[in-house]
């Protein structure tokens, strides 16, 4: 069975939570196969990524530092995170 992949990106997020993918929730059972965060500022930053299932924040990472000009890959080596209908990624 063929798999259809979707790509979602957000730029210039700042210090407030941003709902990815673009304000909509996942419409069925899906798998997240990659998350990369990049710091394009002139100073180190900290970041967090979490899934909200409607009532709980499930952190993938919290208060992770990213150096100036650096990046952080959260899912690699074939790992996946399963999300279901109604879950939201921040």
C-alpha cells in the first residue's frame, strides 16, 4: 500500500506556541517521521515540542537548548510518533 507523506513547516515562531500543521488537527491515525528545530537567531535559545490530545500536553522535548545557528533533530533512525484524530502538535 502506498504511503502519502505531507510536509508542514513554520518559520519565525518566536516565544509563543504555534500549532502545526497550520492550525488543524490530524484527521486520522498518522505517524510523525521527522521533527527538526533550527535556531536562526544570534543567541542560544530553548525550545519545547508537545502533542496535545485535547486535555493533556505530552512533551516530546522540553527546555532543550539550541546554540546560535544550530539545529536539533527530534526523530531519527526510523523512529516514529503515532498521533490520532484530534491530536495537535505544538
